[in-house]
C-alpha cells in the first residue's frame, strides 16, 4: 500500500483496527446482507444471513451505538494485555528497587 502522507496512513490504521462502524457502513452492510438473504439457495445459508441482518439491526438500534459507548477496537486488546502483564508482575518474586520495571522490555517502551 502506498499512502500520500503519514496522516493518511494513520487514518487507515485507525479504520482497520477500529470496531466502530458508521451509520452509513451499517446501512451498506445491511443492504448487502439482505441481498444475500434474498439470493440464498439453502435454508441454512438463509438462516445465517438472516442472523447477521438481525445482529446488525439490534446493534444499530442499541443504546450503546446511539450513545457511542462501545469498544474502540485494538485499544481494548492492548489495555487487556497491559492488565494481564501487571497482574503477572504483581505475583512474581522480584527484588524491590527504585525503578521496578526498568528491565522489562514491555514497560520500557
């Protein structure tokens, strides 16, 4: 991939790693899923696409989507990794010193 500038690259990364969808993206997905329901050739595939349509409709009408209080993608994963690493560090036998995490590559960043 070639980007015009760093700002475009950053915007692309945010869009790729962000779980949040805009209302236009949801409507577009709903149209696509509905077309898949209409063209399904078996009851199993029809049921699958209908469940996807239902999930998106529920999400679109949910209070979490309307309020914007939903997970924002990879940030949630990074925070969970930090939380687990801090729990692990808390239960390790380590010598107490002034800069406790000085030698840890994870926290040195």
